[in-house]
């Protein structure tokens, strides 16, 4: 396939449709989204041609190619930069590394050439309602009576998107969320649409009993609970007023895909700071915050805020990430996220 004709095979109008749906995802600038969409279309067309399958042109809908497809840095350079003066094979390779770090693609070297597999799928189209200015997202307390099922639903969608096994069920998550809310509701918050009152973002700050702090120094997979089939929670919650409670575990943190723009993340991070201040009155000796981000995009967000990787997992690409409690309380969150907000 002649790479200079990619826009004929996959019209710019259709490319822009996908770019607009993806834009605003954490760490994904417009330029990265444009390169990724071109790469996705190219790999799909290339695989169809190699398999001798009929291909309707022009391409109007992207599907996920099966498995890995060869794509050299020279191919990526021609695809991304074409006849432009800027852009070398090395620059194209660095862009592929960025797309891989964002979890959009997976790279593999087969001994001869680089092969790429598309990892990203749009969970569902971004509807027009999510792009209007007819409503605001408002931080609010988690209401176990009305918020449990909507939150469990988009958490399941996110977890199953990551592990691709579709093993996490909303019923299990709903039971856990209601149990946590009975124990310590202060740490559970949502972002709520002002028009429908539906929750579209959620986080849970979980005060950890001192006897469970050992888990933060063990392989992270041993502490996966909300998105696993583990029967016994390895993390025990501290009792209200426990002076031996030193650590907070950010056990869940997610905004539903259509609303996952940096401005909404900023709002939730600010609300989390206020929540932590309130938690200090219940647990006066809090000094540590831990989180276990499951996706490269989430790891990037945590790094931008100031979290540092601590314990890693030899069997999974997971890391415990740590930040001092006092550092987060004094953090200039807007400055930390300026890279995302300003592109």
C-alpha cells in the first residue's frame, strides 16, 4: 500500500471523527490522536490486504486488527510525516513509544521488524450530550442508594477494557461499594451531572488499618480486590479515630470515558484534596498516600501529580505509587496538570 495515499484509503473526514472522539483522553494531545488514528487505519488496511480479504473503500469505520502487524519505523515515518521536512525514522519510533506508553498500542520486535497491535477501543461513541454546555459536573458525596449501580457500571466497563477478559461483574463491585460506604462514607465521592444528577466520576479514599500496611511493600497483584475475584479483602479499613492509621489507599479513581477530559480530572483532584483535609480530623496521624494505577495513562497522571513508583510486580506491569500526605495537601494541582490542560 502506498502510504502517501492513506488519506484516499481512509479519508481525512473519517479520521477527524475518530480524533474528536479520542481527544481529551489523558495524555493524548490532538497531534498524538491524529497519528494514532492514521496508524490504526493503516494497520487495518495492511492486514486486510495481506490476508487477501475484500476491503470496502474508502474506509469509514475502524475495526481492531487481529494480533500483531509489522510496521517499521520507516513506515511509521512516512505515515506520520509524509513529505514534510520534519520527522525522521527516530522521531517516528519515539512517537510509537509514546503511543505505547499511553496504552494505545503494544509493540513487539520479532527479530526482524517492529510489530504493533492496537490496544485501544472506543468503549462507546461520545454522544452529543457529553459535549454540550447545558450542564456542569459537580463534586458531591457518594450516595449508596442512588449512585452504586451507575458507578459500578462504568467501573466495570473500565476494568474490562483494561484486562480484556470481561471477568469483572458489576454486582460484585456494587456490593463492595455499599460495604465501604457503610464503614467510612467520607472517603467516597462522585462527580455528578447537574442536569440528570447521574454520577460520571468516582473515587474512594480508604483509610488503612496499620496491620494492612505491609501490603504496600508486597507485589501489587496481591492487593487487587475491586477488579478481581478475590474473596477476602487484603486491606482492612481503620476504625474511625484510629491514631495508628498512617496510610490512605486510593482504591478507585475513574471518570467515565465520555467525560474524561483534563478539566474534569482537575476538578476531581481538587475535591480529593478537600476530602483528605476532612479525613485528617478522623485520622490525625495520616502521613502516607498510596495508589495502584492499572493503566499507563493512570500511571502518567499519578506521576504528574507527584506520586513515585515504589514496589513493582515481577509478573505484571503494576506499581505501587506513593506520595506524602502533606505534599499532596500543599500541592498546586493546576500547575501539576498544566501539561495536560495546555496540550
